[in-house]
C-alpha cells in the first residue's frame, strides 16, 4: 500500500475587517453628502410680518417673484402683541440675493377698486406673497409686508416728489398725475402731519416725464366734475376719465414764466384749487389794503377779482377781516372791513420789494386824489361781487386812513345799489298812500257819474218826444228836393257832358306829367345825392321800331 504524503497546511492571518462593512460606510458617506448637499442648496428662512393671514396656508402658499416660485411658507403664528401674524418662509438658494434691505413683499389676492381690478389669477391658484427685490447691498431676513402692491418698484426710472395741500382735497394711493391728458405718475402714499395739520402726498413721476418738473412747476386739482359760479360766470372743469371716477392732479408752468432749473428728489410743491389760482401764485409780492364797506358784502367771496378799468390787478384776500371784537359789528354805522391785495407785476412793475414799494407810493397819491373802491355785481345769476377801483375827482382827501396797519381805500356805492334804494323808497311811498281816502273819493265819483247818466237819459226821452211830434210830410218833401239835386250833379258829370270832358282832359294831362317825372324819380330812388353829385345813372335808351313794325 502506497502512502501519499500530504503537504503541511499553511496558516494565513485572517483580515480583521470584512468587506461587507464597506456597504454601511458607503451609505454613511452618501447620507453625509446628501445632508451636505441639502444644506448647501437649501435657502435661508425669512420672517414676514403681516396684518392678517387671510388666504395663506403653511406648506402650500408660495413666495413668488415675477410669477416664478422662489420659496414657500413653512409656518404661520401670531406675533407677540397678538395684533398681527408672523410668517416663516423658506426662500430658494438661487433667490437668496433678492433678500436685501429695500426689498418689498405683499400679499396678492383678488381686489376690485376704483383704480382697477387686480389679482384675478389667484381665484384658481390661491393667494401668494410677491417679492420685489431692491437695489441695496445690505442683506435682510426680517420684512414687514405692504398692505397693497407698490405702484413704483425700487429702481424705477423717474422722480419722487412730495405734494402738500391745506385745502380739503382727498387723494388716495393710486390716484393719477396727469399732464395734458396723459397719465405720467401716481400717488404712492399719504401722510397727515398732526402738528402742521397738513396732508402730504408722496408722488412718483415716471421717466421721461419727470424732466417736465422744474422749480417753477405748479400743481392744481382736476378731480371729478367741478362747477364754479363766480363773478365771471359759470365755469365747468372736467378732467380725464380716471379723474371723473377718482381724483387727480395736473401740473404745468404758467404762461410767460421761465422753465426754471431742474429739481432734486423729494422736493415740495403746493396743490392749488384750480389752474387760475396756480397761475396767480407765480407772483410773490402783494400790496394789501382794507376796504370799509357800508353795504352788505353778501356775494363777495375770497378770491374775487380786484379790477381797475377792467384789468384784474389783484383779488380779495379775506371777507371776515374783523380787527376788533368789541361787538361794534352790530352797530348800524359799522363798516365791514374787507382785505384786498394788489400785485405789482400785474400793472407792469417788478415782482420784488422795490416794485411793491413803488406801487404803494403811487396808490397813496391816487387815494388822496379820489381813488375809491366799488362793489359791483359780476354775475346777476349767482349774485357774485367783485371790487372795482375808479377815480372820483370830487372826493379829494388829505390823509389816508389806517385800519389794523393797512391803508384804507374809501368806498362808494354803485349805481345798482342806488337803483335798489330808489325802488325801496318807491315801494315805501306806495305803502304810505291812504287807500281808504282814495276809496271814499272813488265812491263819490261813481255817484256823480250815475247822476249824470240819469240826466242824459232824461234828455234822450225829450228828444224822442220832439221827433215824434214833427211834421212827417214836411220831412218827406225836403228829402225829395235833396235827391233831385244829387241827380242833377250826376247828369253834369255823366259821359258826354262838358264837365266830364274837362275832367278827362285834366287826368290825361296829369298822366303825361307823371311819365315825364318817372326818370327823375327813378334817379332819386337809386341815388338820393344825385342832384348834387354825379348820379352814375345811365339813361335808358329805347330803340326805335322798324318802319314796317306796328306801333
């Protein structure tokens, strides 16, 4: 039996880690990479402060910019004061650069206002938050959402200005700024200053129309339909279609005024009641006087014209300019003070203090020589009055009266007031007539007329008695004789008689004379001065008939 030798077994050292452990390591690395990738690509969280969360839902409502999804709301909670909500949203990494200091956010939802309709697309998709990026370089993660969509995104080309109004205008966000019918801007927001009691409006004028705004630009109201009844008559102002439904402002530079220099951002401008008031504001200097009125000032409004020979040189500044408060207003002899202002530039003087001083000196001389103010009716339909300045040489004075540091221009009642007084005196005289005495005299007159009528009736009866008692046969004989005389006259002028022939010859002669006078009369008819000057009338020549023609 053969015995095979078996080699000795070789012992090898066993590996301490099995290859199977590579799988969890790879899985761990992949998980770590996924965590890192998720962290590196995950955008930041932002906090948005809102008044209400109406229409918003965590996990569903998107954050958009230019209609592109850039994030989603993750959490909605009440704020610490319990007067609003805080929204936590995750913004995509690629949109992180949009989160800067002047970025703006607002909720987009369906809205219908006078300015238009917006957000109709959210009827199916639901509300969302729109983000408009700013131009700042400073990052920010906490934002306060706007209540409405901003009319002017940050960085839009144009000009921001501030308008203010002391009158009772009511403009709202979105109202139009109009220039010659074109919408060139909008009201962005409204601020009321409690201390000044003035409303300020922040306005944006878009490019290139912002170049129209200079230091001499004037703004005026064009809201809705305005009917103004004044001394000049009825004035109707109608703006654009937008301003008929909402409100609006227009602007321009008064005629004859220089364009002026360009302005900077946030310059202040006043809003005037009308274009007329805006044009008048171009004059800076005023020379003020007081007019003491004996009659009523009803119908005299602030802003009424002050005219001199039909030229408007100023306006009424105040109709309740009562200097003292001692109750003398109720005295019968009290004269109502009216403050008026004249503008030197409207009479050809310079619009500065030198022009105002020169106007004051000239007016003082004119007042001493008899310059007076008269309240005249400008419109009988509305009862509006205006102040007219006129000269009266018989009213010379030595010194100009003063009222509350203002010179006084004497007044005089106009002709219309005199007519009214005369009519009143006439009515009073009629009221003083004793109609009882007039009635008694009338009764006596009627009695006398009745007595006279009775006497006439008696005379008529006596005349009838005389006619009845007359000899009827004698009257018949006289009538026959009269008829015979008429018959004889008829025979004398009958055809063939001598008298008839003479009458016929006279009529023929008169007809011939009239034919000869016909050209002369025709000449006088066409040209009455033809007897002295050349009449220019050519004599009409009638061609003779041919011998063979019948005449």
